[in-house]
C-alpha cells in the first residue's frame, strides 16, 4: 500500500527527469502499480482512512512521485454532481499524451498543490481549459478522452510530472497573481 512515506518531495532529482515510456501492454508489475496509485488516491479522499494512514488528500499521482521514472499517472476526481456519478474521472493512464488543447486557458482560483510539495506556493497556474489525451489502459487498449476545466487541469499537472515539470514552473515569478484577460478561473 502506498503511503506519504513513499512519495518523494521537491528537490529529489527524479522529479526533474523525463520519465520512460512503459511497454504496451503494461507488465503485471506496472498494472499493480497503477492499481496501488488509484487506491492511494481513494484512501486519501476518505476522511477516516486519510486520518488513520496520515495521508494528504490528492486527486492525481504520477509514478515519478514514487521515485519510479515511468510514464504512468493515476487520477481520481469524484463527480461534483451526486446525480451524475458517471462524471467521475478515475483512471490509470499509461504513456499519456496530450494530442490537442484549447486556446482558452484556465486556472484554479485557489492555485495548485502537489503531494510532493510540502509548502504553499501562491500564484495562478495557467493551463489549457480543454485537452484531448490519448493513453493506454491496463489491458493495452488505446484510449482517447476529452477533458475540460478541473479534470483537464489535474491531468495536465500529472503529465507535467512525467516531463520533469513542477506546477510552480508555470507561475509568473514577477507577478504570481496576474492573469491575462480571458483566463477562466475555476473556483
């Protein structure tokens, strides 16, 4: 079971490396890793389990954050509409690639956080509001998914980890709270 002790923190060299693609179909070891990553996210969002296991809440996790330089990400974003549980985004992506993105940009009003960063980093992280991503599932099937707003931001954050990019690399150093006109702020 993955715990916070397994997650490496900023400054660790693996977080700045470009991760290696995984063979498709994924090996049994990579499938197991993906399942453990999703389970960590679910545990971290369960108040009782999170307290018992001392987990920080998370919606995404990339293999490099576990000091495993492989192109594997897990995302678990519960549906915000109780009447639409199918709107939940819960998947493991092997070798994900952003195929296209919108011109429209978006950011989270509260900024972004990261399980590998143990400090508050103020500033807007501006990303594409909509993306199309291709990836392989655990059975080696190619998938294509369109994401927007919060889900798109979460997946871009995790794919950044596969490329050695941290969320705060996107923050305007001179003016962290400056936004260009037309950027969608998601609260």
